[in-house]
């Protein structure tokens, strides 16, 4: 039965209930009489794990893969189509040509209208739908990333401007402090004070000199007249 198409929320928006928490329908097990024959020949296997990448953590990658698989399942149309054929091939886990032939024979036993062309047409539908969803969320992710980076740049520019202004003020304050220190040092070496000190000393010496002469004359008067 067809399910709601591509409700793949949560890729960049957190859903209240994740896909991993939702109950999944189990695929009925085919009777043993319809199982694929085993072969002693080496077979081509599908990759069990996705390619490793240093940019994505295993937990994030696993979550997104599960969302895509759930979305793929939600596109399943009524009756037997490419989705059931895909599930049959994947269940065996082999990419060997004989597996495809046996799966095709079994598919025609379920629905006589199944053909190579119908399977390819249906596969093209699923591929296009998945590509559309991929593009949608890629655009959404890039848009959200751009907004965050733009916000970060704006914040950085503001902070850099504020820091630059503060640094200018700091330089100005440091210059003012240097000027004040020089003024403080100049207070102790004021030329006017030095000149006054010299005049005070000279005044004392001049007094002493003139008084000595006057006292000597006074003594002469006392003693000689």
C-alpha cells in the first residue's frame, strides 16, 4: 500500500518523534520453496556499510540513511513493483546475475505484468523522488548553514570593531598617562623654583657680607673715637 510521500522531517529540523522510534512494518518472509538457490560460486555482494568519511559521524550518517530508507519505503505503490523487487534482491544480499533472474521469475509469478521495462520505469520514479528530496534538504541545509555563517560573520565584525575602538581608546589613555608622568617629573625640576632657591641663598650671602662690613665699621667707631 502507498504511504504518505516523503515526510522526511528531522534532517535539519528535529521532529518530536524520530523515524528510528516509529514502529516499522516487517516484510513477510517468503516460503522456503521460493527461496533463492545457494551456489558455491563467489558472488557479488552489496556494500554492508556506507563509505567512511571524516566529515560525518557514524551516528549522524546512520540516522540519515535510516531516514532515506524510511522515505523510500513511504513511496511504495500498491501491488508488486520495483520496491518489492528491490527488497527481494537486497534480502539475498547478492548482486549475482542469477539472483536477478530468479527474482524476476518470482516477480512474474506474483504479477504477470511485471517486465524489465516496468521495473526500470518504476525504478526511475523512485530515483527521481529521492533526488528531489535530496536536493530539497541540500538546499535547506545550505541555506541554514549560510544564515549561521552570515550571523557569525556579523558578530565577528561587530566584536572586531568594538575591540579596535577599545584598543584606540587604550592607546589614547596610555599616551595621556605618559604625558601626566612627564608632567609629574617636571614638577620636581621646575626652573622657577631653582632660580628662587638661588636667590634665597644669594640673599643670605649678600646680607652676611654687608652686615660684616657694617659691624666692622661700628666696632671701629667704638674703639677708635
